[in-house]
C-alpha cells in the first residue's frame, strides 16, 4: 500500500511522549500514514532500556518493548531544558498539526510544552496530553504507570481468583486504552479544525480516569446498586457460563452469550435439560449448581475435540493458548502476519484499509537517527545544525 493511499497521509505529528500510552497513540497515527517525529531527550525514551530482550547490540538500547510501539516514526534528540532546544520545539511545532506529550504540568511548563504557551505560540496546533491522574487538582503532579492505574482504578480488585490476592492484567492494558482514547480525541479535534468548526486547543486523557471508566459493566453494576464488585477468577459477574474450563489435556474458554447457545452447549455435553438453567438470569442465580455439572462433563473431553464440536454448533469457544500458540495461529492464517524490518520481527497494525494491511514503512528508529534530516526539512542550515550539536542541544 502506497503512502499516498493511507488516510492520514499529510498529517504532521510531533510526538513528545514516552513509554507506552502516548507512543502507542502516535504509532497508530503513523501506521495510518501520518509523519510522526518522535522528539526525545538526550537520554532517550526510558523504555529503550527496558530489556532484555533487545534487538541488536544492547548498547543501542533498542529494546523489544520500545520497538513494539515506535514503528513508522522518525527520532530526533532535542534537549528541551535549554533555550535553544525550546526554540527548536517551536520551529517544529509550527510545522505540525498535532503535538502529543505525557509530561506532568510542572515538567510541561519547564520544557515549553504547557497548553497555555503552545496555544499562544501556535494557535492552529492541537495538543493532546496523556496524564496520570486528573490534569487539574491536587493529584495533577502524581506520577502514574499502568500498574498504579490498575491498582487505584479497581481493576486489580476484580481480577484474580475469588480467594486469592488482587491481580494485575498480564500486559499494560490501561496504557493502551488511554492511548486509544487520546488518539480518537486528537483526530476528532483535527477533524473539527478541518471542518471549520470551533477547534479545541487541547485534548486531555487521564490514565486513571480512563481506567475507572473502562470497568464498564463492573462499574455499572455498582452504580445500579449491585453491591461491591468481587473477583470471579475466569468467570463473569453477569453471564453464566462465560469462563475457562479444564478438559483432559488443556483448558478452553466457553463464552455463552445467549440462551440458544447454552441449549446447544448442553446438547453437545449430553447433559439433561434443566429448567433452572433455561435463562441467563436463572443460570446466574444457580451458578454454584450449574458450573460443577458443566466442569465434570467437559473434563471427559479432549480440548481440541470439544472446541471443534462447539465451533460446529456455533457456540463461542476456543483453546487457552500460550503466547507462542497464539502467534502460530496468526501466522498459520496469514503467513505474512509478522512484519520484518532487518532482524526485527514486529506485530502488524490490526487495522485494514480497503482490505489491505497497513504497511511497515519504517522500522523503530535508533535514538536521534533522524535529527539532522528533520532539522534540514525545518530550514536549518548545516552550520546551525553543527553548532547545536556541538553545544549538546541536539544529538
């Protein structure tokens, strides 16, 4: 797929964010065709060092973690702690449609990234900020990583076995959710600008607020008077059966979403019909009676044979795969699923445009790989660039 056919071709993004939520948002925009310039401090995005594993020489700090969310970008190094660095920020911002950062308010002010300053200096620029807690109020300066968000949002309280300890999700899911939210908000603001409507100057997404909102039905249950949400392990608070079961040779997930699917499940398992289980409300009320019956019947099956039988009957089910098995499944369905960039192997963007996968146009960049290239595009002459490099403002 050519760059000219990608929907965000021509959009210019200055990415001053780091770690995960912001870089994930800007990677989505880059995948869709935006020109994303990743502005890093001299020490680089700290996630470059979050390894092993690393791609190539560890001294180059190209961790697998960093590489997962920084494809299709160009990297420049600018020290925003210096006056000259902030002047470069303004030069680059004047050429951008969108600026994304995740600095705390005090840091944003020191680095020239405050909304007030940018709104005055660049009135046409949309600024999108991913914060930890609310951007205003007593918690605005509190740092937050995904683990903290999972803890304070209540997600850990409803994750894990009923008699076990609170448990985090295995990946930084809330960072990804906040990244999606800020990408959508930024695109909405840009669409408003292009439509000629009143344009917001800044989009804010707070990681913790997005995390509490993401509890969806669990939070809704509490708001509706359902009592304090509890941990259900691999089961569901509102749907039965909707959980993991053990077969003879492994585990599978069965997700019954309606009564007709449950009737077909019971038929496949050769269990007698029971009026106490006819509707989801009744199955929920009789969970303690029903689930052991299902578990006993499922325990007599080979995992893959039962998955095949349920699939044939249109009952949602699937094996509990290892990550390696899940990857193999993707590659079996699409041999080109993993994208290669030299020695790197990277997952693709799941978005398709007109049936085509989005291309891997650029491998994740080395620190400062494109500094000279980008500054030349911004109109700086070689002597000026050399002077800035000699003084340590750029690298």
